[in-house]
């Protein structure tokens, strides 16, 4: 199924996944940019970089298969294969980045906002009882398989 067709499906887990992918880039880039502060912001920027790397494995499941990872880490990542756990996961990461504002308001606020939007998207999918669906563009089954199985 095409990228645009997935967005037209109104499945909030697809929106959450794409917001998560955007958060990967924001967390890594802005985490690196803020690592040069001479304050406690350094701690939050390192955490932000780590969050970006963890989100990478959560949102793009293909890399769980090709990267050599421990079984414990793989099990941890696979616990987020539903909408509600992902909503909580993203909310927890957003709160950590919001706490960085108590030290100093920096551009780490941007990943916090996008992580919040991803959390809201996954929460909406859970509230609407939408099945968790990973985008076919990112290595998931996509909406096409979900539509095919519902028609049979």
C-alpha cells in the first residue's frame, strides 16, 4: 500500500509511528547540538540521544533482525508492540525531556513536543480500539494486510 494510502486510513498508530521516526532524527540531532552546554543540560542531551536510538529500534523493527542485540534488549523493545504501551513509552520519554526545562530551556523542548504528539497518537489509537499497525514503508505489514484480512 502506498505511503499516502496509509495516511488516508485514519489509523492513529501509523501517525504515531511516523511521528516517532521524526522524533528519532530530532532526538539525535538536538541531543548532539545541546551536548556542548556547560550545565546539567548535558545529561538530558545524552538521554535524548539514547532515546533516539531506542526509538529507532522500536519504530523500525527490521533493524531488530539485522543488528546484533542482546536477547534482553530485544525483549524490552518487543514489549512495545501495542498502542497503549507505546503511548506510555513516548510519554515517559517526553516527560524526561520536559524536565530538562527546569535546568535550562533549550531546543530539547522540540523533541519533547514531538514525543508528546507521538504519545497522543498512540493513545488515540488505543482509545479508538484500532489495531496496532506498522507502516509497510518502515518494514511493517501496513494497512493493506489489515484491510485484506478484514474482508475475508
